C-alpha cells in the first residue's frame, strides 16, 4: 500500500513539474463565477485566421493549475449557448472583465433555468 502511495505521489510531482516547465502560461485577469467576461480567441479556417469573441456570464471554474477550465453562458436570441474554455488554450488571445457579479455559489447551474429579469446578477460593490 505504501509503495502504491509513493508511486502515485511521484507521478503527481512529475505531472506538476512538466506543467510548470513546459506549458505556456498567460497572464489573464482574475475572475470568478457570476462575472461577465469577454473571451477573444483565434479561429483558423484553412489558411485564414480571424479573431472571434464570446461574451457571457461565467457559470463555473473547474480544476486547478494548467488544467483549469471555465464555462461561459450567453443568450443568443431565446437559446442559451455555453462554451467551455481551457485556461491555457493557445487560441485565447485575451480576456476582458466587463462586470463583476455578486453570487453566493461557485457553480451557478441554477442560472440556466432563469429567464428575463430573474436572470440578472447583482453587480459587486467596490469601495
């Protein structure tokens, strides 16, 4: 049992080492669930590349380190659209925070069922 635990710890340390050394880190602003953000990312279509943006509310942030992902939800007409972005995705150019939201939970899945005025999030007060 002890050998298995030490082997697992060695593998975890090795994975952390590789992530720290070889994975490119970008400096993005700190954001949390409930914030309205705009993600600018690059799309390649054949030989052409173009920048597209996705603006919405952060529903959740999952994972840690370089394997962190975040989910953004926006309404496109009457249809809700969600997109999951890895934080270290090379196609992401920049992230802008449009509005800081004040929510009590880390994962606001209940937001999917809300429409109209109920789907508003209070803005966080800054002093």
